[in-house]
C-alpha cells in the first residue's frame, strides 16, 4: 500500500475496547492531539489497544493537585503511604481509592505515577505561561 493510500485509509481511526465498543476518531484530531501515535498508525496496519488518554488540565493541576501529584513528590513508598493515610484521614479520598492507590504503590512503585516532582517543578513547567 502506497503512502497516499495509507493516509486516505486513516480518515477515521477506530479503537475497540475490551467490551466491544468501537470509537472512531477523525484523522486530523488524532494527528493534532496524538502526533506520535498518528505516525505509528501511518507506518503500520496493526491494531493497537489504547487503555486511556490523559487529557492535561494544566491550570487545574496548579490549584487542585491530584493524589498522584502528591505521590510524585515522594522519594520512598513509605512517604507515599503517609500521604495516602493523611488524605484518607481528611476524607479527601475514599477508602476504595485509598486501597487501590496503596496497592498500586506496593505493586508498581512510586515511579509508575510519573516523573518525580522536585523542587521548582511548577516554576519550570508553568513559569513562562503566566
């Protein structure tokens, strides 16, 4: 299949979930929002499974940090457990969420939550956007 034919076949990208639900996306939307995925799709006719897409809301991250953001500041699993205990005690997370996150920290480690947020993280990330 030639390059032009591949691009034409990508006018709609269909993603199937485990439950058999299909979602189709406009080619230009995929190209704009997920350029690396778009390039991979252009090169191959393989089916790929996408478990989720993280849509970043940067302003919300600044004023309403999520539990994962607090865990990303931790250096050890013990620190992450302390954060989770504190948030549960203050009723900022449910017991179900607490158990899920605690298990995730134990099984996958704190690195699984993303790059560690070190001193100056927000200034580096958002400093030029004011």
